[in-house]
C-alpha cells in the first residue's frame, strides 16, 4: 500500500536498496501494516487541582473524574481519555479527549507513564499513555460529554498501609480514597507498587481492588500523586 506519510524524505537513510532489492518507495508499496494484529492506543489524563498551596501530604488535592456512560466499566469513575486518531499525536489526543469529556482546554499536560497489560480492556488489546495536569478549578467549566455520563471534582487521599523492603525490592500497599460529598461519591481502591532498587528502577503499579474506579485508573492516579509528592518534597 502507499506510504502512510506524504513526505518520506526523512526516511531514506543511506539511500541504498534493501536485501530484497527494493527502494524505500517499493518497500512501502509492498508493505502490509495489517499483516499482524496491532494494539489500539489511548490516552488518559490525571487532572489535579488545589485551592491552596500543596504540602507534602497533598492536603486539599482534588482530581477530575468522569463517570462512564457506556461499557466497559459502565457507571464507574474514570480518568478523561479515549482512542488516538490515526493522524494525531499523543499529546493532541490527551488535550482533545480532555476537552470533549470535561470541557477543560489549554491545560499544560505532561506524559508520565504507559499502561499496557494485555487484559486491561475487554474490547481489544489497548495500551494507554498517561498524562497529568494541574489546573485552577475555578477557571474550569466542567461538563460531561462523549462517553462520560457525568464529570466531577473529587477530593483524593493516599494512604500507605504496608511497606516491605529487602535488598532488591520495595513493595508498598496503598489505599486510594476518592470523595465528593455533594455528589454522593465515595469509593476506595487498593493498589500495590513493586519497585526494584538500583540504577534501573523497574516499577509496576497494580490494582488489587478497584472499588468504583474503572479498569487500572486507580493505579495511574497513585503514580501521578507520588510524582507530585516527590516534586513538592524536593522543592521544600
């Protein structure tokens, strides 16, 4: 099939032919991107807000969540997100989905993680790229849209329930509490983090109990909160 891109000038390399005697154009014309089953890609955004300056305990931190209006995880609270379009950069997807599902525009977004366990979505093999943002809630007009039945700012708390450490690994168990009394939102999720010590910090967050949060979004939230806490501690 023809090249996915109109301009392929950046991909000629040395300009030589490959082992099959093909030029770049000939290779692309013969290439079948559908020969293999490919994963789908999404983005999810952890959008934080705080009415006062945050301390290391993250007291006063709020998170923007949407209630799923469709399968899967219908009725559960999730991060704003959705599927990446074919000719769209990941950051553009994060911004577009955030606007479509919540009405938030113009926020600075930072990519911080990728979640790709094969069993995280029953629709297809879905890999999500996680973004985070910190906005002024007073300047944001939140609305539900697209697959979101509702959208709300929720207070969020993180408690470390257990910690084990040996020469190779650090294992922490967390309790994530999400509340909005006015909207009747109250749910708790349990997450475990396993981190390898050393120069290369292999790290994985796994949801043990979702509560009323969708998929693995509680794990994504915990990772984002740890990043905030670590940065505030460093600044302090």
